[in-house]
């Protein structure tokens, strides 16, 4: 079964954007808890660090991560289709 690479990439970009918004809201609401969770996820001690959440950073991150995720998944789907023959 072939995948529609464009639709899958677009869906991934949209889901990534939603996750970015949720994550940013959590950082704004509970910055300490999110820093602890992030440190645990990266096996790092981030206790002495702090978040810098600006409108510009939020928007740039939203666009960059969404586009990057969409392009990566589009490439994976395109390669998958090509390998199917």
C-alpha cells in the first residue's frame, strides 16, 4: 500500500504545531515542572537553567519544528513508496 507523502507530511506538520502550542502553554503555566521533566527526558540536571519564552521564539519554533517534521515525514513516506516499487 502506497502512502500519500504530501498528506502524511501535512498531517505531521499540523500535529507537530498542536504539540508545540501545548508544550509552550505548559512551559508558561508550570515552568519549573517542565524544566524538571525536560531534564529527566534528556538525562540532564537542568535545575540551574530557566526558560525564555517570547512571542518571537514561540512563532519561530512553531514554524520551524512544524515544517521540519512535515518535510522529514514526507521524505520517509516518499522513500517508503519508492522502496515498494
